[in-house]
C-alpha cells in the first residue's frame, strides 16, 4: 500500500511531500503491519509548524511504544470520531529546504 500527499503553502512557495507505505498488501486478524511515513520539504523555503497526522481505521489497533521518528517531535494519540485513534507527530524544529524525516509505527489487525 502506498499513499502520497503534497501540501503547499497558500503562497505556493513551501511544499511538504508526505508518502505513507505499509509493509504488507494484506493482513489477517492478529497480524501486525508496519507503516512508514516519509515527509520531505521539497521547496526552497523553511517550513515551520509541521504536524503529521494519521487516522487509523477501526480495523487497526496501534501497538503501544512502536512509534519512532527520525527528527525531534512530540507524539500524541487520541480517540477519533470513528472510535479508533488519531496519531499525531508535532515536529519540533522547522524543516530546512531539502530535508525531512521518517516516522514508523506498527498496528495489529483486529
């Protein structure tokens, strides 16, 4: 599974590319799936206040303690409107041009 998102600033000068990958195309109940989110500042301008969010479906249960991020930030999880979890990483420092990071976490299929 691969998902791609590009977020552009209102003036079009700052662009954050976000790509999410899963290590499996299909998984059965009880199996774990590892997700990787790659985020990159692909513009020539520093980007501040970067927050990466991922809403899990009810079919996925977050594996506590499995979250890791290659850059400094705060990880927060909270119940979302679908009675699953919203995972959120608030990146501490602005992303310089041509820099980024990697987030990894695991979920168990219910």
